């Protein structure tokens, strides 16, 4: 059995190893509280600084900004 303090450290390292992309993928709601479902997400594809970039944003918030 692994002591709890070691287990917590292990999982903290695992989360860090995955990076920001993994942390953002786990998000289920935008900062305004709208759900990030397949129907409510806009996928952005671009090239930034010579590297491919894929991001997502909330369609409800996007529509509200364009009004």
C-alpha cells in the first residue's frame, strides 16, 4: 500500500506531465458557466509561430460577443 502523501505527489506529477492541453480538455464549463458540450463548442484551428494550434471556445459566449 502506498502512503497517501506519496500518492498525492505522484498524481500531481502526472497532471503536470500532461500539460495545459490535458487540463483544458478536462474542463466541462466555460468561465461564464455554459456547458462545453459538442453542440456548444467552436473548434479553432490555426498555425501559430509555425506550430499547429487547436483550441475550443464556448459558442454561446462567442455569439454574445458578436452582438
